[in-house]
C-alpha cells in the first residue's frame, strides 16, 4: 500500500510539472491560451541578445529548429531573425535593412538659398551633400541647427547599391533669430540614421528687416581665366562685375549666381556697402563642351529683376597645321621655323592657354610640308585616317597645282578642312588650284596689270572676323605685296565668295580691272591671297619699302609694317600679319566645329 501511494504521488508531481511548462506567465496567473509565454508589464520591456553583425554571423544557424532565432543587431539598430529557407538573417526594418553610410567629404557640403529670420524656407532652400554608402538600405539624413532655431533639413529613402551619391536635403520651417554681426551663423549638425556625423557647416541667418536693395551693372561683367575642356575650374576662373546698393540696403546680404551650363556655374555672396562695389563670382565645375557657354546672372535683389549675361569661351583643343613653302628660318613663307611667321604662330601670348593669350588654344603640332610635297604625302595629310586641321600654303610651290593634289585639296575642303592659300608664281600655283577648288575651268589667275614689287591694296570695309578679328580691326586698311607681282583672279563665282581686296594699287598707278586679289569662300573654309610672299619678313623696318610686309613686335604679336609702298611719297602702314593672325584664329574655330 505504501508503494502504491508513493507511486501515485510521484506521477502527480510529474504531470503537475509538465503542465507548468506548457504555459508560462510572467506578472500574470492566466497567460493567454494561445501563448506559450506571456509577459505583462506597463513599466518595462524585454531584452533579447544584443550583438554586432559580426557576432550575429558567428552563430551560424544550421538546423531547422533554429528557424526564427531572434537577436537585436546593434550595427543596424534593428531586430534580425534567421530564415531557414533563404539561409540568411532577415531584418524586421525591411528587406534591405538600414543603410550604412557616411558623408564623404565635409568640405563638399553646400548650402543653397538665402536664409532670413521670420521668412519661411521654400524650394530654394536646401543642402547638398555627397555620401559614401558602404551597405545598401534605408536611410534618413537630418540637418539641424544647434541650438534649434525654428527650421531643419531632412531626407529619407533607400540606397539600392553601395557607392557614392549626392543627396539634396530640402529645408523646412522658419528661422526665428538672425545671426549677430561678426558671427558665422547657425551651427548645423548632421544625423545619419540616428548617428551624429562629425561633419558640420554654418548657415548665416540674415536680418529680414534689412532688404537687399541693389542693381547689377551688366556693362561691367568680365569673365576671367582660361577654361579647358574636361579640366576642373581653377581659382582664377571667375566673373567680376559691379553692383550699386541703396543707402537702406547697407549691411544686407547680396547673393549673385549663374545657371549651370556646360558643366560650370558661378556664384558670390557678401555684405552690401554704400554705393558701387565690385563683386567676384567664383566658378566651380568642369567644362564639358567647346561651344561658347552663355550664362545668365541672377541676383536676390528685392528692387531689381534685371539679369545679366556672360559668355565663357573654352580653349580650343590642339590643332595640327601643315605648312607648305620655303624659307622657314628666313623670310618665313613656311611657318614651321624661326622666322617671324613661325614665331607668331607659336607664341603663347597669341595662341595659348595663358591668361593673356589672345586666342585661347592648346597650341599646335606643326608639320613642315617643305616646298613640293609628293602626291602621296598630300593625300595622306589631307584625306588619310588622321587629316590635318589647317593647311597654310606659301611661296614657292608648284605641286599643289597638279591634278592629284588639287583634287585632294578640294576633297579636304569638302570634308570641312581649312586652307589658307598665299599664292602667285605666274599662275602655276594659283590658277590650277582655284579651278580645282571651284571645279571650274573658266577661272583665270594672272599677274595684275602694271604689277611691280611693293604694291599696296585696301581691305574691304565689310564685317568679317578675318578683317575684324581677335588681333585687330583692319577693315579699310592695307596689305602690301612682297617683292614681285600679284595674282589677280577673274571668273570666280561671285555668289560663292566674299571679296577682301581687288587689284587696285594704292601706291602707284595701274589699270584697275576689278580682278580679285584676296577672298574667302562662303561655304568652304578656303582663304586666297594672290601673293606667295604675303607673310614674308626680315629684321628691319626701313628701306626697301617693297619687300617683307609681314611684321611682329618684340612679343611676336602681329603689328603693322610701317612705310610700305613702291613710291616713296606714297607709302602706307600694311597689316599683313594681322590679317594672317585673324585668319588662323578663324581657321582654328572652323576646324574645331567642322562637324557641327
């Protein structure tokens, strides 16, 4: 009997224990019938194991019974559970979880807009910041004044991949207090997914009682510096201008900026002073086009809606120039040597990337075509796989007049090439080439009547960038023939050319017939001057006055050759070098944009 009683007591304890483990209630005597455990509290929560991702991954669940294993990820700041089918940890914060990211460069933070107390922030108030995303996921970035001042910036979203991103964080609210004089402004702190960044910036809040009453003086806009394709702007790339403020505006803030065109923009801000002041807009960005960049300048003036404009010219890329002729180190019919023509071409103050370069250009590769290049050489240079950009032909040359080279030059011009032809030689050069270019057998080129060394001709008084270009305005001025005779052309199709000069000699008397001694083609990039020695020079500027009309100064800049002409009491300043310098500048532009 005692044995039976003991057995029954043991079984009762066992079943009672099993029932106790079937449901657990903490702070409750009656856990819900569907719950294995229920915790009741109005003051405290529960804590599951807290660990980093590295610690979590070290668990390495392997069995089915470990499905739904739960931890709190301190790196992500979220609960994670194990998914047995996909064999990976899942986040309760969303499929991709929270992103891990940081501000790449504190100096990249850019605040946009004018901030004034008692004036609400709008679409023009935002902060741009570049961030580096180490782990894809959801993000929230917030920028707040410290201490608070009635406004903030916030943006949320998802990064779908790692990498570098630029975020635009819009502002909201209304600044309460303005920044006292001499202070940098509100200190702005950034929070990235709840983590405070070490990067900060300042936003000055203007006194809304002071209005920016001023006008921009558009006539004083000046673009400064050299601009190169695909090269980031340097400190010298600026725009300067003047503004004039009213007496009531003194102490208010001006903000002047351009739109962003061609990869660049400019901006400036500062405090208005009495009267007229000069402001400098600093450029940022990288030019991505060789087209002229036309910018509109706007301001925050409360009294003027005037806009100004500025044009940024990006330096032309390096050009390949083929020069044909003799005397590269003597008279300089060929531009490849040390004569004045070659020095003018290679001088960086003429064509270069100096701040004072007249034509902003990355320079030239000059090919010496010598006196009489072969047909095969010309075809390779002009119509081969890498044709030259500009051809300059001077005295003395005979081969360009043959059929093969004439055809190559015509095809080159039709392909957008540039030819500057300075030619005479009794029709051996000029007439065959002109007939090839115009595809006409009726054109003639002969010595003009009364031809003699030192004849002087007047340039047409018309608007064209070769006559009125970067190196000077020579409309209505003069050019001089060198040493022998001039080839005048007749039979040219008048509708296809712009005449720069005729055969009327101003330094003597000749039978003027109206033959053309210089012209430019209207549709082909072809310039003709009927004198092979047009670019001839020597080291003196005195007698004889009938040779070497080309002249540069000590800086190799083109200048007039003084007292030129075949009659002593009828001499003129001649501007051959200015014409050629303008023509080369024109040719550079034509070569740069030939496909447009």
